[in-house]
C-alpha cells in the first residue's frame, strides 16, 4: 500500500520509534526491503537518490519502486532522497513519488528557506510530503556530495534548535533532517552523537526528525537518538555491504561457474536479513 511520508513519521514519532528508509537502486534491494517489511509486518520507506542515477535512472527504477509499494501488504512510502535539482524533484513527483527531500543545506539559511518553500508548494500540488535539511551532515566526495564541514566546530556543522524552529515555521515541511554528529558512507572515526541536541531540535521544531549517515552508529546510540525524536533513519551503505558479502560467500562456496542470477539472489537474501535486523533496531526491539 502506497502512503506518504507524513503519515508514517507522525505515527512513528508518537510511538518513539523510527521508520527505516532504504536506498534501493536495483531490483534486488527493492525486493529485499519489501520482503523484510512484510516479514516484520511494519511500514517502510523506499528511496532513490540522484547520485545513483548511473546505477538506476529514476525513470526506470521509480516505476519499479512504486509498483512494489502498491503491491506490498504493509504501508510503503516512495521517497526521493537528497533532491537538489528542481527538474529532478518534479520528475519524481510526476512519476507518483509520495515524498521528496529537498537538500539546500549547504546554502545560507535564507536560501535554504526560499528553496524549500518552493518545493513545499510544488509537492503540495501532488499531495506529497517534504523533508528538508538544516545543518550539514558530512558527505564525502565518494558519497556523491563532497560536503565535508568536519573541520568546522560542532556549532557550525550541527543543527541549531532555534534556527530549526524558525525553519519549520517558515517552510511548512513534514520532516527535518538534522546534523548531530553522524556521517554518510563508511565511517572512518567512531561517531560521537549529540543526543541532547536531537531533543532540543525536536522540541523547537515540533517535527519528526530524520537521521542521515548512520554508519558506525552503535545500537545504543540509535536507540538514544530515536527516543529523543528521530522518526526516520536513512540506511544504505551497510545494507549494500551485506549484499556484497552474500555474493562473496557464494563465490567461495561454488567457485567458478556461478551465474549472475545466482549472485543477485545471494545479494537479495543477504540484504533482506540486514534490513530485518536494521528495522528491528529502529522499531526499538
Ligand atoms: Zn543523506
């Protein structure tokens, strides 16, 4: 069943849990996430980011994600992750995506507000939800962004509660992605999360919050972040690594003569197991 983001994150926030949002740039990951969600009987978010356009063009993978969401026995939101180009955002909405993230977080506060307001107006015409970002989550060049503010002091990188309150009121968004110590991609140093900041931003913005870049975050830190207001967790890198590990163990078992469709199956099943584990963590299990 296809649903919007607001429905899912509002309910998750009330229940002090988070909905998993998984980047699914191939058929194997679409099926892995839906199968995991159906097995657990929980809602889930499929999302696509522009940086995966070379892996799977939105025009091809978008209808596959939407078809899988509509057929699913659990509520599924189909969301555009990290939209920066207005034409790309519109393409997702035209396809039927029920939510978009507009990411103008590297711009000034005023520009971020102005850009986000335009996307809220556009998405409103489609009945779709909007996530925006305030603060700067580290995004290495290899992660498709090249925004690395880690040389800045925490107050210059992390989301300011007062600014978040103003941003929420000025834009009318449905969910806010915040920076509080996480980083995209494979982690290189153990992240130190500012969980008190999560609670302060949640209080000031009055919105369900989104955590990007969960790499290297311990289960205890996930739980603390979710208890304090994170209602959507973006998850990709470690699911993808689990898929690759599934392929590697198949190759070790069978050696030469392994077919690609067998590799794809091994990846799908390994990703499903990892997604089930992640969903359990986000649900507070
Ligand atoms: Zn992100």
